[in-house]
C-alpha cells in the first residue's frame, strides 16, 4: 500500500513542476514536427525536430533530479 501512496505523491509532484511541463510540451512539438515532416515529404522539418531531443532529455533529467530531492526530503520528515 505504501508503494501506491509513494507513486501517487511522485505523480502529483511531477504535475506541479514546471520543468516536467516544459519537457512534455517540447516532446509534443518535436513529435508533431516529425509527423508533419514525414507526412508531407519534408525531411528538413522532420530532421530539424530531432534537434530538440537533447533538450528534452536534459529537461526530464533536471526535473527528475529535483523530484528525487523533494521526495527524499519528504520521507525524512515523515520518519
């Protein structure tokens, strides 16, 4: 039961972090650009969207690190 509770806390805190929101928006834009480029035979748009991938990975890793710090501090407070 505690694992479900901790997962719920992680999801709620992830939604509240603006870094996750920014990474998700960037991922949606990159995906839409790749799909648009491939469906319209525009390879330049499809390949250009792939330049966003390192930024998306970096944003997710920063948000994950922030969430881990917050989660560990909350667990220390409850113990």
